[in-house]
């Protein structure tokens, strides 16, 4: 089945071309899209408003895309981490995070990651392969809590802008009227700063952007994030100054605070200089310990001091609550175990 393509993940234009090539009326493309993305039904044999002969041919040609999670671990705080197996013997994770009336799903865009960030468990795995749009969307559609979701964040395993084509396809399906029909304001994409793909993403979508920053100094950031050597965060900031983030679309900077490494007064001064002219917020994240890591998490008082110092300089800054630490919710930990 792994070598057969799936219907799920195709756009109406692609479905129209497919219908034309199979001798089906082109209007059947919209019917198929409705079954796939509104009714979440991928079995052609169940698409009852399509001629039986065409349903049979579709069923013979296309493989199922939906794949239920293989494993789930649940935190005392309600966070759930799901492990999905994908063709090729790889595993990817998604994290379901309930918070009052808000329910967020953190999805993966790749199995593994080539960015090599030293504080990230996924980066240690290297890139195994990128996910298709269908495999990205499967993490949503096959989730038991699918109908409870209010938000989706592309902050799981992988660098979304290292898989831009399939990620944009997934985002189109999520936000299109013929697809899931979600507002772009319910979705956030996180990137380490793949400059060649950043403009493409910003021009093609209206979803929110989060930039993984973690250190404002070039050499220091390069030590923990090799992507800085190829695409300095200063270039990312320069591009963002060209876009309007004053209305519905937001940009934020994710900043994992590592005690004694990136939380000094000089880091505060440099963050202020780097982000000057960008309407944004900084989300401070306490470092989640991963095995054999030399980095340490600051205490509550240090996090509050860092937040207050940035706020005093005019940068909206929040401390993101840590979730799922008792189930190793940091990206890559569950999939690494699943691969063992």
C-alpha cells in the first residue's frame, strides 16, 4: 500500500485533473473534496453521489491515508502525546494540549529534522523524511479529540519550511472553503528561520508565524542552532519588517530560556535591538530537560525577572506554561522511544 498514492491531500484542481484522466466528469472533483475534507471520508466506495463504476476504480487505484495513532501517553495536566507510524518504519508525534475552552494540537511536518538544534531531541535523530500533506493532516483527522480542536500549531517534529510544498498544501486544505474551512488565525507555524522559504510562506498564507530565536547573538545562536550559519536571524528580522503584523496576523519569537546561557542583561539589550521595528511578542519557554543535555532550566524567579526586563523595554513578553513534562512532551522524545 505504501507505494500507492492517496486521494487525501489533493486539491480540487488536482482532483479535477484526476477525474478528467479517469473519464469522470470534472464536477466530481468537488464532490470528492467534500467527502475527503468536510465529511472526513476517504474510502471511495462510500462516496455515494459518485457513479459506482468510478467509485470502484478509485478504490482500486488509491491507498488509504488515515492511520490511527499507535500509542498515546497522557500527562497529569491533561496533555496527550500521540505516536503515529508512517511508511518506511518511521514514527512522528503530535501533542494534544487542552486548556479550558482552548484545545491545541501540535503537529509534525517531518520525521526527524536536519536543523540539528542542540537543545532538541528531534534534532538528534537527523532527517528521516518529510511528511506528505496527507500524513500531516492525518495527525488531525485521526485524533480522537479531532472535533474539540480550536487551534493547530506546526511546532512538532521537523522544520516546516524545510518541507514547504507539502506544508503549504496542508495549510490550503485546512483553511480553504472547500477544505476544513478553518480561519488562518487558528493556525501558527513555527520556523527556525529558513530564509529562502520564508517569503514564500508569508505571501502564500495568512496563518500566524512563530520564529524559534533562543539567542540574539549570531555566534552564540550558531552554537546551539546551526541554521544560524546559513540564515542569520538578523536576515529573518529584516524580512519580517517588510510585512504588516498589526492586524489579524501575528508574529512571535519563541525563546527557550537556558540558565546562564541566554538570560543575561546583555541578551535583553540585544533582543531589544534585533526586534526593533517588528510588532511582535516573545514567548519565554522554560527549558525541558532532555537526556544527556548540558543545559539547565532557570527557576521561576529568573523567568519572571527576564520577562519583566523585556516588558519594561516595550516588548510584549509572556511565560508559556510548561505542559506534559511528566510524559516527556518535548519534541522527539516519544518517537525516539518508539523507534527502539
